[in-house]
């Protein structure tokens, strides 16, 4: 098991009933998909907010950032960067904004 730090936006922290950064135990290869599986298992109220229930695709206004890089369009099973895996950096989950 690998401990992954996750930072959620305020509205998702409120929905999950948590404060601050989370630490999630992820089995197997640490990927965005594995982190989301662990997050939804620990906080079922988040199911469907980050990715579609059926297709498991990322919701349009959700973004994932790892080591200052946008991972939103990376394959969900791509291994996360070593700094995330080693706990030096959190995986950031951001609610994107639209409009003008």
C-alpha cells in the first residue's frame, strides 16, 4: 500500500465532510484511477462527482494536477510521478471554471 496525499477543492471537502488535505492508502500501482477508487471508497458521497458512474470518465469541469502538470487528459491508469508516490507532493483535484 502507498499513501497518497490528495488536495480537494472546498466544495468537495464539504461534501465529503473533511478538512484540509487527505491521505489515502492506494493498493497496487498508484494511478489517478486507483486514487479515485480509494477516495470514493472512503468517502462514498463523492461517487459521481469526479467521474461518471458508468463510464468512469473524468467529469468535464474536474482537473487533476500532479507536480504542477495537468494530468486531466493523461490515461487514468498512467503511473503517477514519483514525488506524488513518495508523498512529497499532493495530487491536486481542482474544480475548473468556465465563463467570461
